[in-house]
């Protein structure tokens, strides 16, 4: 079978692309390596997705999106994409278990948060450990939190979290931030924010939720236990795009797109966190997916008009 569109990734971007493609009458396949939902399934409650005034869990939202895809006859396969190859006027998708062909491709494979890899980080994920201030800061109103990182993302998120938290302590492994000067200045002027330099997190401790973090001084090798109700970790993202052709990637391995979600390779589109300038929120990923599906549909129609006229 040759699909009209193959969507790589079943996060909010990929599932939205599937919904829009299926509803428009295109034969669509979503290929997902791990499980549907992407990063949103790591969020306990999503409060800023339109239509759910009391919030919705990431798991529930992905469940609803998967059901919508099924309603519009979108196929979903669990498989890992290895390569995308141009074949005639379409594309050949080589996977671990099966191979597929399609007229167009939408890449929605997302990005993954870098983790610290310390004891307690995995255990307290969504129970005090977070990788998204915009998503979770309101749950830490009047709480004491730690932010780990020293780049633009860490300071931007710390400034946002400070709108809700009682105190925000930014822990950075070096003696100065690598973030933009304007962000550093804003953080320095915020009375809720303080800095702990030359320190790394060695362990995150708690019971039902996070209660403290163990810090190691990189200069003296001494340890300190710091009280904290939450730990926000911003040490970078890695795009899930090792399988992608180099001509559609920037120097950081994110996919280059225009406003139509078109990549430099005609017939290939991208949506969500895999894009170079994405605003990493569920609603934005969903919007990307809808946009990519719309313009992929135009490409499919044009292709079929040339081939079958």
C-alpha cells in the first residue's frame, strides 16, 4: 500500500496531523517508536490546553487524540523509523519491523529533555520534578523550588516560575551563566530569585513528592542538602532526528521549516518540537500538526493531479 501521508511521531503534533489528514480523506499512517502522547504524557495536569477548564492529564489528552485518529481511519503502527528515502515521486520509509511508502511525509518526532541522570530524578518525575515551567509553575504557588541550568531556557523559565513560587534558587555548575545578559539582569533584579554557582545536583529526595535536593560543590566537593518542594531541570533538549536527511537539518539537528511547515525537501513537512523555532507547548505542536497536514494535503492533491490526470 502507498499511503498519502506518513506521519512520524504520535505526540500532539503527529496526532493532530493525523486527525486533520484523516478527516480530509487522505490515507494516513502514524509511525511511533515508543508510545503515543510524546512529552505531554509526562505532564500530570495540562491546564493551558483550550477547552478543559479544569485541566486534563497528558495521558487523557493523548487518549482522546488517538480515538479521534481512529475515528478518521488513521492507521497507527509501533515501529522505529530508520531512514527516509526518495523513491520516484514519493518516499520510502524504512523501519525496524516493516517498510512503508507514501506520497508525502510529516516529521513530528519531537525532542527529548536532557536529564541529570541522578538518583530520585526519574522516581519523582511529575511529583515535583519538572522539565516545563510554563506547564507546571502554577502548581508551585508559594513553594520553594530549585531550577537547574544556566542557559536562556533556564533563566526564562525561572523568571516565569518566580511569578508563582515563594523562592527560586538557580543551581548552575559553572561560575557564571551562559544565558543572555538581559535575562541574567532580570533574574538578578527579581527578589524571589537567588543563585547557587559551582554546584551540581547529586540527588533528589522526597517521599510522596520532592522535599529536598543534595548539591555538590564542584570546587570543594562538599555536599549540602537544600530544602525544595520542586526541581525544574533545564539542561537542554535533544531533537529526535537521527534518522533524518542532513539537508533538512540545521547545525543543532533540528528540522528547518517555513510558515507552511515545509522543509527544504519538497513533500516533507515537519511539526512540533522537532522544528528549529518551535514554541514547545502542546497547543503549538497541535497547531503545527494541523498546518503541516493542510499543506501536505495540497502537495498530495497536486501529485495525484499530475499522475492520474
